[in-house]
């Protein structure tokens, strides 16, 4: 089956990822270095698929709910709390 552009997740720059999570560019770099997000290097810039951000958010939500939190009451989750 052939892949089309509509099958692929949009690629976000580090600035866009930082804005989404409301963190610094350095924090995005640490998230990548620690294996929390997977990105690809394109020339001199890093790009992260939107699907990777969605996966990370779902992982945080699942982790919080498994810990006994009510999904509706979950606030911000620290990157350092994700293993």
C-alpha cells in the first residue's frame, strides 16, 4: 500500500514542541536526550512528528490514571516524573 502525505503526521520544530508544552528549547532537548520524545534530524534542525507528541501525552495520562488520579482532574505532569 502506498503512503500519501495525508497518512503522515505533521512534523513540528523544537520551537513548536516547546510552545505546545510551554517549556524552554533546552527542556525539549533534554526530553529528546532522555528518550521521552523521538525526533529526526533534518539538516541542522530537529523535527518531531505530531503523533509522537500525542503518544507522550497519552503515556502521561495513562500513567497518572494508573496511579489513581481522576482523568478529568489531572493537571500538568512533570517530564521528570515519566520513566
